[in-house]
């Protein structure tokens, strides 16, 4: 007989019901690396750059001034084999996941033994058993039930945060909260001596590391703010598999993209059904892929300028660390809670070309 949570997961088109997001937990790696330091390193390594000022302007246009790495920049920049970088990523994705999950459970006031499912999302660090299984047995999270449904997802990249919330929302049942967790160490794909196209240089300026977690419940808390998911929408843009692609070889992870990826934002956001019906968000809980991506998201969702400030600040100070980044944007909305019943759009795009959007309402 199928597990009841597996049945719920299968009902992707189930009727919308009340689902609530609690204040996210976060995990921050130890090393601050500035964009200026990355520019200096690229120029020292690649003497064929025609213009130092041109490179610095190009990196500044990503919108990132500093980011967090799990190791010092000189270690990240070394040419390493896949086994070395994968070991680093597994260790740090695990560590960041546990720290963020512990904080998220405390933020929500949810006992570990009550967790019915764990949805875990990452693209860096390959491990069998999964990092989610290892996290469930970590001493810091002692008490998570053995029969909790574990859902590991490892291919979503930047779309992962929004998508994992959609899965968690389908699984949450009355009295059965779901723990959504995401962590990445994208610094393992830095590849200083390789991948020097314009898109690859942009990723060197964008990518970082970090973790976040969110508790999702079917009951509205009475003693703390929350965010209600009112509706969810999925989209896959046909013929777009090459827009973002991960690639692995003996040197580890590489991430490729094409110019169509940025243009695709203008194709998918207007498809969001609530926007097409005239609904307008006041706040954008957007995955901060880059400054140009955020600008396109805001433009096509008709978001007011003030609605983008948290996403821009996360991008400026933390960079893009994949799936968990959008949850840091969400967390900052909890720290600066919008007016009661304010409307928000939680949005993430990534490889596939996959889009997940949530129509949300802020409840204080």
C-alpha cells in the first residue's frame, strides 16, 4: 500500500489548500570574497584580457559585491580533480543543510519528531546514500522520525528553492509538517583556468555557497508571522534544454549557459496565470540569479521598484548560491514584514528551462 504522503505528492494538480511557510533558517559559510578580489585573480591568471576596467565593469553588472565561500579564494581557485571537489561539496552541503534545518525547526516551533517529510535540494556534492539521508541521521538533528518520507532532488539548481517549496506544500498535511532544505557549494565549480567565455566569467562573479531551510505546515501559526501559499504554477519552456546545463568531467562541475537564458525570462513570466488575469504583486521573492535577471522578472511581473529591494540586497551581499538563495530573500521579508495581507510573487527559474511560481500572502 502506498504511503499517504507519496499519494499526496502524486497529486500535483490537486486543488489548492491552505499551506504556510515559516521563517526560514539560514547557514552562512565562513569566507567573505569580494568581486574585486575575483577580478584581480582572473587578471593575474589570464594575461590576455584586453581591459582590466572592462572586466571589472562586466563583473559589477552581475550585481554582486561580495559572496561567501566555504574555503579561501586561493583554495577555491586551484585546479582539482572531481573526487576532491566532490568531497568538499558533500561535506559542506551536509553541514550547511543541518545548520539551516535546525534553525528553521526552532523558528517554526516544530518538534523534530513531528516532521513527516524532508525535501532536500542541491546540485553540488554527489553522495549515495543521499545527503538528505545523512542529514536525517546527524546528531544535531537527533529526533527526526525514521519513517519520515525523504525526497532528495539533485538537478534543479537555481529553480530548486521555489520548486522544493511546491513539493513540500503538496506533502504537508494537518499535524504533519514538512521540512524543506537546500544547500550548495557552487564555489567548487569556479574553474579558474578553464571556462573563460563571457557567460563563464559571469558565473565566476555570481556563484557562492550557503544553505537555507523552511518549515511548511497545513496550519496557520497563531503566535508568529508566516507566508501563505495561495497558488502554485509550473512551466517548462520547450526546446530550451541547452539554455542552462551542468557538465561534469575529471575536473569536476562546469556550468554552461546561452544568451537565450536571459531572454527566456520574458517568455515565461508573462505566462504566470495570475499576472495574465491582472493580479499584481507588491513584493518580489525572486531567485536572484543576477541583476539583469531580477530586472527582467520585475519588469514582466509589473513589480514596483520597492518590491525588489530584498532580492537585490541578497544578490549584492551573498551572490547566487543556487536553490537556497530565494529562501534568504524570503527570510529578509520576515525581518521586514510587509503589511498584513500584502501580495507577493515567489519565483524561481533554472535548467530545463524550468519555472516555478507561487502566489503568496504575507500574514503578520
